[in-house]
């Protein structure tokens, strides 16, 4: 699993946005934040948004007509074992399960974690009794993982969409359609609004950039996507929700500020180390201290101590 350098992808835009909006409310709240994600996707009254998004993700594979939002907490078999809390779990009209998980920062073994979550939805299907009659008639389980600041480390590292299925390694034919994974990497999605070529790309653009926009892009023509953006207007939030989002946002700003400071210091230390190495080489070649100081920007005291 590879981690994308946040300074090049997220830190600078987030810090710039923080400085520009520090004393005023944004037009839209962040749909990828805990509060925004649950408000827009995990609420039963907003299943139209989830249906549209899932259908775009699974286009050509499955078509969802209706969804029911299910419980997202699955306790362990024992108190010490602990349970599982999933961002969103829903079921369609045919009994197929959809697990949508939002992960912002890199987490160790995330692929294994998504496998574990999917296994819980599989084992939960088993009846408490009369399994012989049930005969393992499993319903499909689809995992859609939204990754903001890291990738799953595939061979196609420049791609932002990864579909994973159980296949025969010799022929590539699907072994079973009962379990499938889709990983969407926001850090690898770099298209501008003018370059969006599909409904899914419009959804990904909205999820990634909405809280930085001042209006819904004119190219967004799908009713559910437009309604999704309108529902994400900051003025729709309660005071409690605004306070919670403000606290979370400040935490992110502080995190990136500290991270950027540490990286700048690391660069300075690295540059100084390289200057010392260069000075040693120049000194061996007979260069004067003044010449070395001009070339390396080191002080004469530092050069004399080498």
C-alpha cells in the first residue's frame, strides 16, 4: 500500500482554503467528513443519492432500484472481541448488500480490513437455525471504499478506480459474483470540471471538491447529483452540526500545518547536510573558505570546523 504525498495533493489546497475561509462560512460543507457523509448518504430519506452514486460505480454490473439503510454496528461474539462499525450498510430490492466505507488518512492493512468487513456481511446472512434448508444461498456483497489521501498500491498506480473480483487466475473468468470490491482513490483523481466525461466522474469531482466551490457546476445535469449538492449547502446545517464540523475542520488545518512545518524543517536539514558534504569536497580540492562560503551559503565558522 503506497501513501501519496499529501503536500503535493491535499495539504497546500487545504491550507490555502483554510486561510481564505477562516472568517466566513463556506458555501458547502465537506461531504467526505464524518458528519457530512452520514447526513448525505447514511440517512434513509437520502437513499436517492446513494442509489445514483452506487449505480454509477457499478455501471454495467448491477442496477439498483431501491435501497434500505441497515444497521452499521456489528458487535463481536464476546465482550473482549470488540465489534465492527461501518460507515454505511444498505440492501437493495433483491437482497444484495452494499458496504460503503470512507477512509481519509492511511490506515495499516486497509485492504484486509475491507475483507474483514465484507466477511461480516456474509456471515450475518446465515440463519440462526435450519442452515441445511438455507444451503448457503448467499446474496451479493459489494464493498465500495472511498480513499482520500492514500492508494491501495496496485500495479496501475496512476488510476483512481479499481474493481476487484474473485477470478480464476488461469483464465481470468469470474469465479464468484457474490463478493466484489471497488476502491476509489481521490488523490489520483485530477480531472478538472471541463474534463469530466461520465456521471461517475461528476460524482467523484463533487465529493472531492464541493466544499471548495461557490456554486454547483453548470455541467452537473443529473437531478440526483444537483439535489445532492443542494443538500450539502452549509446553511442547511444545525448550529450543533456547524460547531462539530468547525472543530473537525480546525483539527485538519492544524494537522496539515504541523505536517508542512515538519517537512519544511526536514528539507532545510537535508539541504544543510548536502551543503556540508559539498564544502568538504571543495576544501579537499583546495578551495578557499570564502569561495566555499559563496558556493554553499555556509558560514566561515562552519567551514573552518570541517
